[in-house]
C-alpha cells in the first residue's frame, strides 16, 4: 500500500470535474466522479486498481472471477487439485476467501472515498455464491453482466444500501429488467449501457453479425430508456452509465448531454500502473492496432473481442476441427465449473472450444504466447503509454492534453 495518492486528491478532482462542466454521479447516497472503472477478470481488476480508483472519488470495480490466483497460500491449497472428489468445492471456497480479502483490501486503499463495486458474471456457475460473498464482505455495489440478473433483488434483500447495477445493451433489455425488478420491490440503482461494437471482452449481442446493429447506439438507447422511465412513472433516479468507446472529456460531455450520468472504461484502466495485471499484459493491450483485434464466439457462446495473440490465431485456425469433435460432455479441465454453460465442457459446437479461465489467467500473468487478451475497440487516451490512474482521471475530467490520443480507443 505504498505510494498511495493523497486522499485530498478526491476533492480536487471533484472540483476540477465541476469546473469542466461535468455533473457528478449520484449513487448509493454519494456524489462521485462520473467515471466507473470496469470489471476485468481474471485478476486484472482486483483490489489494487479498484482501490486506487475509489480513492480518487470514483467507482472502482473488482472482478470476482478466480481471484485465488492472486493469493499464493490459496493457490498452494488448490492449484494442484485435479481429480479429487471435492476439488470443485475446495476451489470455490478458496475463491470466496480471495474475494473477501480483495474487497477488504480495496476498501482499505480507498480510505472511505468513492465506491468499491464487485462485478459478477451471471453466466458463472458460482454467480449467487459470489454475490452473497461480495455483499457480506462490504461491497458498495454489485455489477452483473453476461445475462439478466432477475434474481438480484432477492439475493440482496438484506442489503438495501448496496447498489445493484446490471449491464445491458439495448432499451428492450432495460425495460424487461426494470419491470421484473419492480415486481420484486426494488429498482436497480444504476444500469450500465454497454455498446457491443466498442466494448471489450464478452459483448452484449447474440452473434458477431449483430455488433453493428443501430439499436445499440447510445444516441438510440439513452433517449429510449429515459422515455421508458418517464412513461413508467419511475420517479427515483436510475443512473445510466455508458460503456464502450469512451476516451476523452468530450465523450463524457456528449453522453451526459444525452442524459447519461456517467461513463465506464475498461481497457484505459487496464493500461494504468495501478492495474493488477503483469506489465506484459498492459503492453499487449497498449500496443494493439486496429488490425490486431478480432471478434469471435467465446466459450460462453457470446461474441467477444480480443487481441490477435499467437494463441488466439492458432485457436481460430483449428476451431472448426475442435467443433467437429465437440459432441459429448467432458470433465472440466480446471476441476471446477466456472461457467454455467461452457462449450468445451458441455460439448456444444456452437460455443468456443477452450477454457476461458485458463487463457485469461495466462494473459493476466503476461504470457503473450498463451493468453486471451480482451480489449475494447477504439482510441486509448495516452496511446501506447502506461500512465497512472490519476493521469487518466485528470484527462477524462478536464480534457488534459498532456498526451494526444493515438492508436485504439478504450472501452
């Protein structure tokens, strides 16, 4: 916890944001900087990054997936497990211990500033267990993507102060989710509107061909959602947070003018010094060119966007052969079921035929020849430079031109 930003920086950045014409994000009873750091697994956005972002008065996000990899003692207990009868239970338990540790450390780093959110994929087999652990460990917000978290109000019923934030991509999905939440007596506190054509990682479209569908454009989604809120008589503010393709102060101004409350960025935070991943991971993302990105169907059956690493190129060349033999259920080669539906484990040829946990772990460790490096499409604020979270926040909040944007845009 050395080299922490002075806690007074949060107030300075808040004033800078207001002076630059931005509205604060009001969430969970607090006024925050209108910037959310997106959740990135496996271990890319953990306590170090999330705590640093929150310390500056914004929303820092821990990705819940397989965090035991960041704790040598937990890996010593579980890393060797393979065919043991209780392997899955032991690994899942270790991941819950790791999540608790990461939340507590992030809150300590934050020093009472900002919010600490935990991102949990609905597609995870341990989704409910992760949500319950995050709530019990003191997360300020629960963010859920990769599926509709219609059961979230019930799971979080004993935690009314914790913000519930689903991730969706179009107005129809928002209407469906809000109606379902209403019937359970609780509205979402915010909704992240993620643009599939611009974001990184798992994308909110049914297939790759849908990524350019105009219904996902912010200029379409935001007005439609606001109109729905009005006609539905929703009086309490539900913050709308835009994710995908944001790289500048002007982007935030434009989206707030549409009616958004804040923006979320992933890749731009992944290439900061405070990011919890290996330095090689950051260089791979920062040095990627437009032609280095590829969209494909992930192991969960959703479109995904990543950098063309040697591993991904090799996989895509042989994918058709692997799919031709994907006809029977297999034992998970990681000894635990990280996804409820997995193309490799379940023998589903319509999904990817690789272990996503394993490939993301290689990436987080900086193994460029083995890893899957998710990345957003567009311009990074500082080109190929690895800068601090503080530099990034100043750039976004005040339009600082300390370094002109080059290369791709962060999502």
